[in-house]
C-alpha cells in the first residue's frame, strides 16, 4: 500500500511517500524496494536520502542496506523533481548574500519568477543561478547540474531563499523543511489595525473553487491542507500595520491567504484584494496618498526577511537576515509622516 503527498507551494518543494510492506513481502534492501516504487528516481538518490535520515521504517532511521520485512511502515522525503522546459543559463544579475560549495543564499528581487513554467519560460532566478554556477572557477565534486530548490517565493515576494548546489545538500534541506525545523520570518504590511500584539492563525487552506489561482480558508482537511502562521505587530499606523510572520508550515500563498481570511489582506495585494483603499478616511487627499504608496510597490508588501537552518556540512545552525527593499522602507516612512500629522 502506498500514499503520497506533495507540498505544492511557493515555500516547500518536496515529496513525501508512505508505504506499508505486504504480508508476503520477501526480505529486500530498502533502496531497491523504494527504487522499484518511486517514479523518476535512482538508487543513488535513495541512498543519499538514507544518509540524511530521510528514510524511516517504523519511525526509525535506517541505512540503505536495511532489509524490508512484512508489515514494515516506510516513509521517505525527497526533493521534488521539477519537470519543466530545458533550462538555459542566462546572464541575469542576482543578489547572492552567502555562498559556499554546498549552497547559496539569494535575496530575491520583486518581479522575479523563481523557476521556468507556463508563461515564464526564461528570465527566472533559476536561469540566472545556472549561469552563475556554471561560471564558478570550481564546482563542487557532486554538483548535479542545476540549482536545487526546496522552497520558492511568489513573483512579487522579495527576500531570502536557500539554493542547494549538491544532491546531498538538496536532500538534507528537503528533510529540514519537511520536519519544520527551519526558521523563516517575513515582514508584511497589511490593512487594518490589530486588537492584539501577537497571535496564531491555524487554518486549513486550499485552492478556491471559483478561482484556482487563489487559496482560501477551509474548516477541515477535506478541502485544504493544515497551515499555521504566527504573527506579531512591529509598528502600527492606524489604518495599516507592519507585522512579522513566522511560518510553521509552508503552503501556497499561506501568509497572503491567512491574512486575507482574518480581514487583514496584504497592502497592494492584487489577487487577495489589498490593492484597494480598505481602511481610512473618505478624503480625496488620503486616497491619493494611498494610491501613491501603491505605485511604489511592484506587488504585495511581503518580504522574506530572515532564514535559518542547520548547515548540512558545517554541522551548525546558520542564520541570515536581509533589509527591506528600498521602496518598502520609503512607504513605511510615508506612513510614519502621515500618522504623525494626522489624528485618527
């Protein structure tokens, strides 16, 4: 018996397979057992997964030579193989804030698609990184020919992403994202004021029946996937609020959908209704002020500010932080001046 789930998000890109060995299962090496059942994989990938603790039998980590027995409960986490157009290197500027032989940390700009897909065949972050990696003086010994993604960001969401250079690091990071041991914090500018200083949004989200491009909240797992976002207020501006969001899970549009659900859509979020004047006065001058702020943002006001994880080869926790984009800071300063000169 087999079940499979794939977290299909802008955040987490991995596949999780579960198997229960039949009653008549003959003893067989687990790498061979899994290779015969998982499509588009190889024994080498499975062995790397075992090396990183990504294969569990009856909830215990096993080595590639473990012999599967009847009724064994087997699970494995693998990086999701992006099956797309043939990737071509492109000399596109990319902001790399850290790099070593195993991985790099990039600060993704707005209006940048992470990887090629329908409607975006080139000019992506992956195309830029492929050019960068192929032009390094020395490549890692087990470089596998493409940037390795374990998470992604929306086109207009800015901020930090980790990119794997080797198969081992890619597999290791996939397990960390699956186990929810990474630390990811975002800053978001949202409509409305909060009655509390911090809180948690615990809500299933799934694709809207009316618009498949959007995610909405559901009461149970029948229509969505469990999603948890923790938030706290950083600065209040009366009609809008700057908050920090900490992800516990990584679902498609999680922050955007969660905040929309609780009545605080992201500032200038076209898809989720934040690109209109939702709070404030009816004065023409105020509306013009908000629209001027909208024009400074290329999209929703969301930035992946910090990222932390366990480095696969340095064997220690590493943490990275980034500044808000200049236009984001400019809008915050505009609201500070506005609130200081206004009475709510």
